[in-house]
C-alpha cells in the first residue's frame, strides 16, 4: 500500500476542491510512492507527534490541521513548523492534511459532532455554490441507455436524495464527416442528419474528468459533442456547519449536561439562556463564529462551536445561544472519524490514533 493509494481514497471522500481558498490541505511533505508501514492519525502535527510517529514506525501522518499553512520561506529549525518538516524529511515520513475539505463534507467533522450529540435530520448549514456543473450532450436513441448508465456510474445525475436525474428532449443532429473521418453514422464528405436526444445532467464539479471519460467511452461517435458549464447552484451536500434536531426538547441545563457528557468537556463558554428549551442545534467544528448569522437564520436554538471572541458573544441578539466548547474539543473526534473511514476501506493497513494531547490550551 502506497501513500498515493490512501490519498486517492481520502480525496474521493473529501476532495481537495472542497477546501476553502485560504486552506492548504493535501500532501504537504513526502513521496506519493512511499510504501506505508503504519499510519498515524492526529488532529495537529507537533514535534511530540513527529516523535510519536518515529518511535512507532509510522511513515504517514494524517492530520486535520495543515502543518504548513502560510508557506515556509526557510527550513532552518528556528520555528517549530520548520523542525517538524525537517524531522519528517529526515525520517522519510509523509504528512497529509484533511482540513476544510473534511469540514465541508456532509459526512465529515460536523457529522461526527452531530452523531455525538444525537442530532437527527441533519442538513448542511451553509451549502457551497460553484461546486456543481452541468453536462449537455447529444446521443442517438439506440445508445441512450448505455451512455446514461455510464454517466450515472461516473457520478452524474444526483440531486439531493435523488439519483439518475436527467432531462432529455429529441432533436436533429447534423454533421458532415471530413475526408479522414471514421464516422459511426454516415459517410465522409456527405451531409448527415440523425435523430438524437439532447441530454442534460448535473454532477459535482470535482468528478468532471471521470464524467468526460465515461461519456467518450460509452458514446458511439468518433467526436462526441458536449458542453460543460459550472453552475452557481448550491450543493446541499457540501458546505460548512450542520443543523440538526434533538429527538426531544431539552431544558438548557439538561442540554449542557448532555453536551459536556457527549463531547467529554470540563467547561464550556456560553451566552445566557435566551431559549427555555433546546431542540434545533447548529454545530461547526473548529472556529465557527463566521457561521453565527447562518445559525440564527436557520432558527437554531443553540450554536455549538469553538473559538468565539468576546465581541462575537454580543452578536447573538437574544436569538440564539452560543456554546463555545473549544476548538480542540470540537474536533478531537476527527481522529476517530478518519480512522473509521480508512478501516472500512483498507482492511490490511495498520492505523494508530495519536496519543499526544496537542491542545495548546490548558483550563485551570
Ligand atoms: Zn480546526
């Protein structure tokens, strides 16, 4: 098993194109062709985590937070990030980060929090736009099923909970094959007219290459006519934050006990209990203050996230309760999430959860 095999699988789950513009997810250090001994899964890469990887003979570290975030202009060992990179290179350890691309997957970081809090009917709080494309192509009747099935198989035609979504209308295709052409229908240098179906389908932009390959493989024509366009529609399966419902309404006090139990918290920071009961809960792993207005708009009673600043707490306007559980605490279960994903995909790969508590914050 090579690093690139793991990367391929991780990118099918959390494509790099899902990451935010400021992010630096992906393979940060190391060789894609490295044969993996064991994988270490961590929230952060620190010098302690690097030593853990070396001591346990792990040569691939999968981290949530990218070790290299703002770029490196030198690697002298003056800064802890430089020292980690040096340790990785000297010990032939690859480092891969799955950050906001995993935050933005509906089955990612926030789903893990939602499961811990036993939230149901979850939906993405702030779906991303620009993640969907449209294919238009023209297919002769007798090849329609074959082409459609190939496109479905490649990931086209999914809208929310519906698959095999397409639209088709009949028309006439015209063409004149050139002298050197080898046409499926017609003859060189002779105008041809064929009854075709114009087919339209939506697909996630990140699978564009596979869609075009599948189309060309299944379509009978030598030259396949097709148009691709990026849509401004939102993709409800991709985006930040998650909204969910508790099975039964809870008092604020009971919800706090539930939250602390499930997320293993000693302390939370919160605003006053403006709601008598809690049922609709918005969550966002890590720093979620940028989603506060979305959580209010969605009618959440509580917004569970981390890293709120003093002034953010004023912005609740008595419409929602902020419960700040801490950045590390909101994401520490991401290690399990990644581990469970890889365990299901690869039965024979050795996986280790980092035992280093990388939280730089101590509560006294
Ligand atoms: Zn984070």
